[in-house]
């Protein structure tokens, strides 16, 4: 197994030379650890880095808050340094303020991403870049592996009418980029005059999945316990836009999908296979099952549904698989789309924010199978692949492939 050095590992091996004599703020979470499982904050204390402020994204610096739970600011118990929350009760609370950087020479950002555009950490850094634009504050992004590889791209690209905190930029559902690459994309999209420096990884290659890196996995959010979870998440997160359980409150979040009104799990799996359409369900087996969530949707109630068992990650398409499951769930009495506020948005359906348009939902409502309902994703995804190529780090190797199997740039 090859051992990759994350951006933090590179910084540690340099003995934090880039931060000497600087006033530093940190944006991190529980997975901001080096290869020895020592946290970025602890390494800064060890190296006598002058810390003036800490920032926590969704789920908080400690990673203890559940999804969409608002987080308050506090003081770090060990250092006494102020911890400012970037996930409060209003959309305005998501934006790091310019005045919070007034006494900061370097903002260090170290957030493990999971390769899906719904995962909000990337946007928290994007908003920080906006705040730093035109100031003397340098933004130092410590790059980390895309745990589900930096090759495959799946799904749809966000229509600007359906932008939200699960889709702030025109990205595909599975984008095949690292956080450092995304930050270069954000700077270009927003035309920012900002001092961005990415500390690139050493030894990582695009085709690697997390298990190939030799790095330890720390759950970056409460319902992302393993890299296996990240692999199914580009599709599993769609379930948040329905009244189905996405497996929160179980030990296999996003791998389990079900609801109390699905009394026949075998029928649900069979309908999913039928409604997958011409593409079928490559690389995965759906197992009929029952589960009882301990919290969130349907807490304490028996749910029928399915568990995803991925046999071949190279051919598995998470978004297509979960779209087929939504098509099947619609045939059961009791199914509905989520109609409550979702990520600060109340005037559009959550499923439309997640898909990035309302066409996909309308196609499903018209009875189309998953292949037909998502056929229109191909053209915007191809345009995204062409744009994306300009922001990929050359040191990471191959460019990538469309989820349909076509080589994105003709070169590997």
C-alpha cells in the first residue's frame, strides 16, 4: 500500500515553516489530522503557532452536531481560543466575515471532503475565500484525497436557479476533484483577487480510493463513518429530499434506504431493478432488508427497504442507483418529496436542489425510469468535464471519466 502525505503531513514535515511569525486562524473539523492521527490544532500548539481564531463548519469544529443542526460559537477548552461557527440559524451565518480576518495573516483550511457537491465544507472555504479577497490575509488550503477517487464524474450540474448550500456552484453531483482543486475553481468562478496557496499532497494519484492511500480515516461528520459511506453518498444523499429514511440513526447511513410504508422489501428491490432502465444496476447488489432508525426520520419505527452492497466501485454509479430507488419508492402509497425547509431554502423542493434542476423530478413523476429521467444530465456534465480539466493539479495524474464510461479528455 502506498503512503500518501496529505497537505497537513507536508506542513508537519516542513515544521510549519510557512506559518512562522504569522498570526494564524484555523478552519478545521475532527478529520483535520495528520498520518499519526494528531490534529492540526494540536500540531499548531506543539509548534508554538500564534493562533488568534478558530472556525468550525457544519457539524462544528468538534464534529458533534447532526446534519443541519445549528452550531454556536464557543471557546476551545484546551487553548482558550475563540471558536467562531460558520453554520448558524440563518444563511448569513454561513459566511465568514471580513472583520474576522482583520487580525489574521494566514487562514489555514483543512477539511476532509467526500467527493460530492452536497457536502458543504467546500462552500464554507469558498465563502472564506470571498471574505479574504482584497485583503492581506493569505488562505492556505491543505489538500486531502478525494476518498472515492478523482476520476469518475456522476450526475447533473447545478442549474443556477437551483443553487443552495448543497450546490453553490456549477458542479456535478460527483465532481472528481480534491478540495484544493475546487478552491482554484471557486477563485476563477468568483473572479477573486485573493492570495490562495494550496499545499498539494505528495504521492496521491487520481485513481486512488481512500483505502489505497495508507492514511487513517476519521469521520468528518457524524454520518460519514467510513469511506464506503462516501462511495454511496453521491446517490444516497438524494434520499434526504424525500420522506424515505436515508439510514441516519443506523450504523450504515446512506447505504440503507427505506420507510414504514414499504412493507414488502423484496417488492421494493424488484421494482428498483425494473425502474433502473437500460443501464441496469452495475457494480452493486441491492439486498432486501428491514431496519429501525434510532433517531431522525421514522425513529423507532420498522422500515422496509434495501441495503446497497457495492461489489465493483469502478462501475457502480451511486446517483443512478439511488434515482432508481426513488423511482421505485414512488410506486408505494405513502411516498412523498420532502416539503419542509432544507438548507435554508423553503421556496423550492429539496430534491430539486439535490438534483440541481426540477426536470429530473418531473421526469420521475411522469413515470420515467432512472435511465430516461436522467438522460438530460449528459450534456451539462460533458461541459463541466471540459471546464474541470483546467483546474486539476497536474501532479495527480489522469484527468477522469464520465460516469457513462466515456474518457473525459482522451488521455489517461
